[in-house]
C-alpha cells in the first residue's frame, strides 16, 4: 500500500497503475450493509461524485423503518442504489452491476438482484460463523462455489481500515466504523470518480471533530489506494459525462426539491409561508429543509399532531399567508376533516402527501402510490380537491409551484402526491433561472363587493371565470365577515340550510375544481402515430414506464407514452387521447386506482398492471408487460 | 430549545394591534345575524358582556378575530361583527395558532366549550397553553353537551344521568382551571356568566396579557343542565361559596368576610374561619407567582360541587410567547442572510453542460 498518498490527507489522489480501462455507457451500483454501517451516506457521496463528474443519475435508497434494526440481520439491511450513465436515464436501475455487501445479511438480501456475471465486493471480515448463522447460511458462501456465477472480490475492509487508521490514535471500534469510506474509496477508484468533493464534504460534516474527519478521509484514501495497489482489480471503468440539455445542474432529492418549490412559491406569490406539520416518514425532510430557510419568510410549526399542523396552516391561510402542511398517508387520514373545512371555507392550502406503503402504519420507509383515491375521495360528502403528482425528484419543484398556482388562483386546498421513491431518490436538476419562474402574486380584497350595492362584504361572491371567492383577510377595514364549516348562502355567505342553496353550492364547489385550467396531456410517440398501445402513468412510475417504453421501441415495437401530472381535474384532452389507442395500459403501485377513475369517467377499458411491493417498478418488468400487450394487440388487430 | 433570552421587548397583549380613535359602542360589535341560542341560554349574557367590553379596548374592529370550534358556544363568531371562523370540533386553538403566529396585528380570541376544549380538542388546548401563543381562550363551561342534545361532558358530575348514561356517568370530571395550570398556562381566570362586572375584569386583563389567556366561564344551559351554577347565583349561597381573588389582598369571603384561605400541609391551601386562622395567616393573593403550585392549590380549593369557588385571576405571569419568538427567528434569519432564491436553488455543488 502506498503510504505517501495515504498518510497526509492532503493532495489529490491519482491513478498511476496501468489497468485496463473499460468504457461503459451506464452502471448500477448497490451499496448494502447493516443499518448502522452508513450505507446511505456512502451511496449519497458516490452519487455526488457522479453528479460532479457530469453523469446523469438516479438513486434508490432502501432502508428499514427501525433506526437500528437488530445488527447483522436481514431486516436490518440498508441499501442505496445509484444508476449513472453517459446519457439521460429515467430510473435507478433494475439490477445492480456491482453489489457492495458489507456483511452476510447484505449479501443474502441483495444477491438475488445481481445478474449473473455481475460484480460482488464483500467485506470478508464480517463473514464470521456467527454472522453467517444469524442469516441462515449453513456454509460460508465465500468458501464454496455458490458465488461462481459472479465476479467476486473478497476484501477485508474492516481490517484494512483499522490498519490504515492504526496511527491515528482512534480506538479500534471507531476506526472500524470508517469502513464505509474505505468501500467508497475503492469504488471511486474503480470508476474514476473525482474525490475532492468527498474529502471536502467529510471535513465540513465533521468540522467539530477534525480527527474523525481525517480518519474518514484516511479510510477513503486507503480504499482508493487498495484498488490502485493490489492486483485483484484488473479493470477500471469509465462512464463519460452525459450529454444532457445545456445548463447548470445540481443533484437534488424529491423532498429537497419540494421544499425549494415551496420557498420559491412564497417568493413568487410574495406571501409569508407557514408550514404546519408533524414529523412522519418519509415526509419529515420537507420540514427539516424548510426550517433552514426562515430567511425567506418561512415559519415552520412542528405541531402537537397532524390535525394541529394542518389547522395552523389553514389559520395562516385565513390570515393571508401561504399555508402548507406536509405528511404521509396516515397523516392525510387525520387531516381529512380540515381539508374539508378548507374546501368549505374556500381558502388556499397546500397539502403534501409523501405516500408510503400502507394501509395503517404499513411500510413507512417503502414507496407506494395508493393514496390516490384517498386524495380524491377521502373526506365526507362532496368535497373535491385538485390533485397534482410530480413524476421525478426534480419535478417536485415544479409540482410545488403548480400546486400553489392552483391553490391561490382557485382558493382551494390542493393535494400534492409525492412518494417515498422520489422523496428520497435523487437526480440531476437543471437549475431554473429564477427570472423565468411564473408570477404567482395574488390580490387581496380591499373593497366591499356586495352586488346589491349595499356596501357590505359578501364573502362568497365568485369570480365568474375561476369561480374563486375573494380573499379578504382580517385587518382589512369594512370587510369583516364570518366563515366556517356550516353551509353558506351563495354570495352572502351567511349560514344557510336552504335545500336549493345547498344543491347549488355543492355544484358550485365541484364546478370550480372541474374548471381548473390544466395543460393538455402530451403523448410521446416516436413512431409518429403508429403505436396502438398507450402506456399511461402518474407520479413516480414515470421513470420505469419511460425506460420500459424505450426498450420496447428499441425492439421495434411502437408504444406511446403519456404521464398525468394533474389527477384532478384530468386534462381536458384525456378522453380524446384514450380513445386513440386500441389498448391503454396503466401501471400503478396500487390495485388500480387511476384505472378505476379512468374507467368511471371515460367508460374505456383499461389494462391495469399493478404491483405493490414497496419498491418502484423495474424497467425490465414493464418491458415484458408492454411487449406482451403490444404483441397481443397486434394479433387482435390482425 | 432552552429558554433563550431573545431580548424581546416586554409587550402587552394588544401592543401590536392597531388602535382606533373612533368611539365604539356595543352595537358596533353585533352582526346582522339572528342569535339562535335557546331562550335563557347563558351564552346570551356572555355575548352581551363581550360586545360591551370590546369597545373599551379601543382596537380597530377589523383587527379582532374570533375563532371557534363546534358546539353551542362555537356559534359565537357568527354574532360578532368582527372577522371570524367557525371551524372544526376541538381544533380552534390550532387554527388560531397559525393565524396569531403569522399576524401579530390581530387580537385573536378562541371561543370554546367544555366538550370542544376538554374532550375532542384536549390535545390542542394543552399544547397551545404550553406554547403560550398570544391568543385568548374563553371556555364556556356548562358541564353538558348541548348541541348534540344532552350527553354528559368531561366536566359533568360523576353519576350524571343523560341519554348516553342512563345509569349515570362514570368519568371523573376535569377541573378546567387545574388542567390549564398543569399545561403551563401563563394566564388563568374564571368568571360566572351572569357576573358582568367580574367577567369584564377578567376579560380585560386577559386581553392585555401577552400570551395564552385561559378563561373559564361558568355558563348555564337551561335545556340540558339547568341550574348547574344556581348556588353561585343565589345571593346568600354565593356569599358562602364564591371566593373572589383580588391581587394584593388577603383571600377572604363570606357574608361578613368571616372565611379565609390559609396554607395547609403538603403545600396546599385550605379554607377556614378567619377567627381561627388569624388575619396574619391569611394568604395574600399574588397571581404573578411563577411557581404554578400556588395557583394550582388555589384551583383545588374549588370543587365540582361548588362549595368553594374562587373566581377572578388565578395566574398571570410573563413568559415569552411562541408567536413572538417564531417571528423573531424569521426576522433574525433574514437579517443574518438576505433571501436570495437563485443562490438557494443553485446550492454549492453544480456542474455545467455546455
């Protein structure tokens, strides 16, 4: 091992040993270990290196709900998959080309996903008899031929890390904890990744504990040098920067993009923001992120429960702020009544649901898109709300702006359906020029509006175009009025039990939502109209649906793809689009919720493909589904 | 967070609310809506008292907001010619918290009942008091569910026979004043619906208090729990039972002032004859004592059967408010770092595709 690069912790690492360099267009790497092994951090850092290098990328973190699940067990395995490429990619990848397994549990839990011929790098130090028995290995898989289908690299990562840190004075246990950085260093060497960013990151992260920072950097360098100096790695790999659209990029997760979208929405609307919320996986990072940006006029209120969170947001909206609440499905269940009050009082409100596996507590850290019908109908009586769903991590930013536009323009709660996959997943984001973002500014009522000229203020007088009522905030002289959950008289807004009035108000509230101006659905069909099958999705399945569509097209099978951002109301042209195709296939991570809505509204048959595994669809899986459908559609046509 | 001194100026409850020079009358606070409580309901007198008292504050009417939950008392905002929201059962404190936090220029009042505040909304009540949000919470306690037609409430006597408890209710009732004190309320008062003067005094102090002010108002429901507080309304009975709390004065009561309050074992307080206690050993009322034990002990003198009922202000202490501090953090953050949206979106690690 070279000590010169290893010792000082300064100076750039550079490869000198001649290895065979293989050019790849894309690679999928999965880091897997115990939940305490720091796999999320390792994956995140590798992702940042890929981003800094200019690859396109997509990531899939996958971790247990327990903070420290029993050590060394299958339920305790935490993994992070990153897909990076020299072209624009849509998913975190189906199967890892490289699996880094930090212990037997990680190997056992993940090996099934590695294609034959794939690379497996294991930390041999953890393959003790005890650890093997714990996960049900009768024999050491490293000792027999059970891994013969893979290219296996046996690396004593714990020992090597401890050795590299022997002179630091760090205890053995603390030294061993740096082994994830050893793994990162090794992989960084294998894939010619830039390393300065990681070293800078470690120094910043451990600014208050410089000895820990230096130990991690030493381990990182030891991993790099291990690749460089040992002969067990004959080949290194290069993935060239991706030819993405021109501009400046950054890496971003869905939750961060969503939080930025909210900050931007407040600035563009020139309104203070109040986020009323309660911690819940996987939405808490939105609270964490927004609480860092108080300088943008953002107040974050961690309430006593989900109900108080949305209550405070609605109270703030009544006072003229941009009220936001963030949660996951179980929280939406608790917030339903207040969403209903928002519908009745016709106040703007952003309700973010980062969907997770359910029902009940379900799978808190896994993804699902099964809250669509809850968003659509999960309130008493006729209580329509618009629904927006982002399709990727970066798209969460635009979705937040769009949700705000609708909430402010139409004075209504808006449900924004993200999910665990895009909340925690990341991808490159073409940073928008703030000057090009939409103006979301609002006009508060200042003058009494009674159409009878009485000089009174009638809170339920509507804009004839949008059907929105005026936003008259407390503090405005002459516009004192009372609103609430009881039915209101059309126009005047007083309590009304009149049957005809109620009938009219129910229809008015529905008409307002139905009339929301949403962009037409665009269809991607490179075959120029030859496709007889349309793949239609919503939310985070955009990536795998798109990747699968590309694959079947490559095989010469035409398929059209469209993706719904607006789930309520649907785009005006949706019915016409559906009617153009012999078959419409709708893949969803639920039991066919969008399919149900489409069938009900458009009376079309839908080929519903569903899977609820807590993980995103694999492109490979949808490729098979689409291929079968296209083939059978052709046969029917024949 | 530890109690950081943010150097906030000591403000009164209404110091940030715009005042008016225009004279106001009670009728200015009456909305055009027909009041629809049952004839004889205690809510009428409370409404009248509040409508007569508000003009004395000299605030711009448009800067006053009443927020309520659900129940008979929660219809209150509809009858006030101010801004108002009749919200969801139990949730008014949460909604008012969002409003008060974003709008320091408003005087925000929550009107609630014993079911609304103590049963379905108990969680919001205690947390709002704990945070000390600058809003005034008026709990109309009639010890019964009125709007749902007569079920027992969390303040009903044990054994109350109602449609839902034909063999008598089993729950131990809450003492709302004790509960509020346990929740760290910085202002706690109690008044009787029919006592216009006493109620006005407590409300005036509550309005001026910066932070959460909790006021329990004993209110008669003539339909489902008529006469619950009659013993406090009969002149002779009342003299024996009501213990008026006056800051700086020894606590004594009775037709001739013959009863008083003194310290008892375990740090508590008890009622006795002044002749037995001795004038010097009477407790001198001080609502500004930080330790809640004193006010709590005072609240325990009162009991469910109203044998002794302290009225007035139990506790009135200064403590930083949630909303002032939340706004201070936003201001501090903006001063430390001017908002630059482009810089935020761009972040630190970027790459450029040419």
